[in-house]
C-alpha cells in the first residue's frame, strides 16, 4: 500500500449532530490509512519506528543528509562523537571570506591561502586563522 498523502475528511465526524451512517465511509478511510501506515512502517517512503530502546536502528538512517539549511546536532550531553573519519570539503579563502554567518570556533579546510597550501582554518570571531598542517603521521 502507498503511504497516505492526503488528510482524512472530517466533515461527517466533527459534530455530535453528524449522521453516523455518513461517517462510516470517513471512518473506513481513516482505518485504511492507519493500516497503510502500519503496513509500511520501516519501509521505503514509510514512517520509521523506534525500537524497544526508543531509538531508530542505524540501518534505517540515510547515508547522506541533504538540506538547504544549517544542520544542527544538539545532543543532551553536549558531545558529538564521530567514531570514524570526518571528511571536510575544502573551500578557498575567497569562499570563506564571503561567508556571512561565521561563528567563533568554526572550522574549515582551506585549499589555498597559507602560501597556497592546504590548511585547517579556525574562525576566532573576527578572522580565519591558520592551523598549519605538520609532518606526516607515522606509527614509529
């Protein structure tokens, strides 16, 4: 079944004086839509259901989140734990300097600006500062 995409008509359900015989079709539409939601739970284009721990299974989360706005992660403990690699896209100094929403402690990978070399930039509230990359890591 397809996930419901329209609201249920409540014309025959919203008043004590409504005729119950006219409400039957609306009630059937409601139950049919509810059954569709239940049947499609955790499926493509359906709703995601939390597990017994109240969490959404990792397999139900998308690999990529695309948004036109700012993505905010705000865990209650104040810590965002990234367990693997954080992959930053690099920006040019011109791109960074054209941004108008910089906040102190913003971090960006910059493709030029430190004599043309790749560097990590940190915004100090007024300017982007260079955090120079050092020697290549080594296990020895």
